[in-house]
C-alpha cells in the first residue's frame, strides 16, 4: 500500500482531533481525489506513491487556478482559502526545483538526445527533449516551466 496515502490518512485523523478545519477539509478532498483515481478505468487498483504525488500535484494546480479566478472576481477571502489548501497539499509534494536546477537537468536531457540523434537537437526534437527532461524532473517542477526552459535552450 502507498505510504503517502497512509500518511494522508494519519494526518487527516490528527487534523480531525486537532480541529484544524482547513487542513481537515483539504486532506479529505485529497483522499477523495486519490480514491477517485483508484476506481477510474476498467478495474479498481491501488495507486503507487508516484501516482498519489501526481494526483496531489494536479490538486495543487487546481487550487492555484481557482485562487486566481477568485482573486480576479474580487473574492479575496475565497482566493486565500484556495491558496491555504494548496499550501497544505504542498507539504506532501517533493521540494520544487529552482530555475538553475531545471536548466541543468534540461541541459543533461539535451545532451542525451543529441547522443541518440548524433547531432544537436532543434525545435523539431522538442518532444524528445521534453520526454527526457520530464523524466529527470519527475514532478519536482511545473511542466510549463520546464517547457519554457527547453524551448529557450533549443532556440538559442
């Protein structure tokens, strides 16, 4: 069984006992999203820790988008609640990489693709470079940030 899922359940119990409303609601939502993912498809299955991390990352992204929408609509209180929920979920995600770390991993990925192709990759090989870079980043950075750095490196 996924250790991360067990940790979420244990933290949910602690939040319930500690009467931490935001944390409690956030963890319930996260576990519901994990369960939904487990029963999606043709047959139910147990998610691995990596799959649970992907679900949590998706939920963080949803919270950030919702926060921006609420802020744009002038609902600052609701926007802050969404950010607070994202903050709770971020505790379960791996430390995010900074731009310098992402750039170093992208350069490694470009070198690997260049070795496979026998030449320096260009814009046409962006998909191959992104695949290699995404494997190296492994959920520690937003795909949009990685794509921006890959695009800049391949263009320049």
